[in-house]
C-alpha cells in the first residue's frame, strides 16, 4: 500500500519528502492513540463513559 501511495506522490511536481513525512506522522499518531486506548484500565473507561450522565456536573454547569 505504501508503494502505491509513493508512486502517486512522486508524480506530483515539487513533492519530494514532505508527503512521506506527513503520512508517517499521521499513522504514528493513530498507532500511539490506539496503544494508549488499548492499555487504558477498564474502570477508567467506565468512568469516562459515565461523564455525560453525571448529575453533579449538570447542576454546576447551569450558572
């Protein structure tokens, strides 16, 4: 797949290394994000998923 993308990136005038750098940064960001989410504890996931239903936060937001 990378070879396919690289082939089309080389056809663009004045495109050398910058598209490859941006592609690598893009994929690295999402790989790191995936690793962080996979390593997250289950109780933290439950806590974060219940944030919209927390009544204390709702009462404090109505100033």
